[in-house]
């Protein structure tokens, strides 16, 4: 099976452009995409849904997915959408540590040429004539041959087509300077917004267990910020996602579970009412979360995506499950590239960074997020929500 991934639509430029490309490919259009064209029931929505059904990994940005591909190797993903310059930069930065280099592919169904707008605000009342002239001079300077040639060093194709392409835009860096770029006309903002909405409708739902440390060492600012972050995570997830609240201290306490559309409001109330006390049974809680999701996988299979989000700040002192047993339980089987993705959040200097890093690496695509400042927990939870 071919395993494909791309960044979160609506969060990442590359991810959003990918969804637009799929929509236009499904409609066999290269120009003139309208809001009326973008529907779940026609070729646009079907093309996005067909790809989404085979999505294995996602992330907040394509560079983060590329980094996961570097560490995970070909077993992690076969392909990802990204900019040509990212392919070049990835290969050059990791040339001595790659089992296989990336190779840029240029779909003849169409691709997007990303540009960076240079706008002269000559009609704005606060802009003087001298400023307009200076901006025009600067624009002329940017289009000089010398400046356009400098772009090559960054893996960027010059806007001036007369500039001859050369390294690092070459096959040695994974690019094809002679590629035929079949470009698509980017639609306007309202159309893009409609594509994002359609993508949210057709993408796979997620099954997520929130494993939350409420032990005594979480008292004070840690628990305050942690519950706020977890509650906001629930708000970021789609209504059709299934969530399970699993707080723990020296014991594990299975809480509310169900579709976000049905239990989301109550779940946020439950989360915000969590208090900190007791010991730490981290491994037991994660083992329970994994068991819950494996039971759901037996029923839903590849029609959904699965994840565990773990927040903890202390060392495990109460679990019956050892770390080696947990690893054996969670290790991905051969051919199962997606499986259950685990993200761990370590809060405070006393967090067991080594154990939490190891746990995040038990399954494909997981990541350890170190939080030193409790006030940043909400932002971390929000970023993690974009992996599903």
C-alpha cells in the first residue's frame, strides 16, 4: 500500500494548497474554480475523500512531517506534499544520514507555483510619493539578474525565466530543473475557505484518548494551565471525533467518552473541574488507553485515525505495567504504518523526559513535547490537535 501524508488543511499553506489541488484534479479543472464547484458530492469532494481515506500521518507543517520522515525512514511515509525548496533543503541537510533521498515529483494534473507578493501601497493615504518611488526602485533591484541568480542558492526558482537554473535545483538535490510545471490558477479566498470546510467534512474522524496526570505534583499553576489546555484541545477537535477522558494519579479513572458533538461541552466541564492529588501511575494509564483504542480499531479499522495524548510531569511510582511491557504492547506491527499515534507532554523540570520521549517513540509519528512554562501548554495542545 502507498502511504501518503500532508500537513493540516487550514493550518498549513502546503496542506491547504494540497486540498485545493485535489479538488481541482477531481473536477478536471485548471482555472476558474468557484465556490459552487466545491461540494462533497462531486469530483472535488470525492477526490479529497479518496486521498483522506489513505492518509497515514499528518502534522502542523510539511517541514515537521519531513523531519519525522528523516527519523522514521521509508517505513514512516512514501510521499508528502511540500515545496520543491524543502525537498532540496532536506536532502542537502541530511545527505549523510538518509537511507533514501527525497525526489521531487511534478504532477501533470497540476501544481501550484507559490509566490511572494510585493505590493506597493501607492494609493494608501499614508504613503508618500517618495516612498512609492523608493519601493519601485527596490522592486527593480529585486528583478536584476544578479539578485534573481541569488535565489538559486535557496532552492528557489527565479521569477525571471531567462535566468538559467543550476545547483542546487538539480537531480543531485532531488529536483528536476527540466520538469514541465503544469500550473494551476489559484482560486480566491472564499473558494479556498470552502475547500477547507469540505475537507473537514470528508476527512477521517479521529479516536483520541486524553491521558491526564492529576497527581499531587501537578498542584498549583501546573494543574491550572494543564486543564485549560486539555479543554481547549477538545474545542479544537472536530465534532465527529470520538474522545475519551482518562485522568490518573496513583490509579486510573476512566471518565466521559463519546463523540465530541455529543459530550464535548460536558467533557470540557469535567476537565476544568479536575484537581491534583495522589501518586503517579503513568504506565498503567497509557496501557489502558492503548487497550481502549485497540478495541475500537478492531471494529473501525482504517476508517478512522487513532491517538493518545499524554500529559505528565512526574516519574511513575505506582504502575504495575513496566516500561518494557508497555513498549511490547504498543510496538507497531510490520505493515501497520499508521496504528495508534502517541504524543506525550512533559511539564516542569521534574518531568521524566527520557521515559516520555521513549513512550512517544513506541509508535509511528509520535512526538515528545517539553513544556517548561505552564502557560504554553494550551498552545502545545492546539498544535497536537492538528496531527489528526
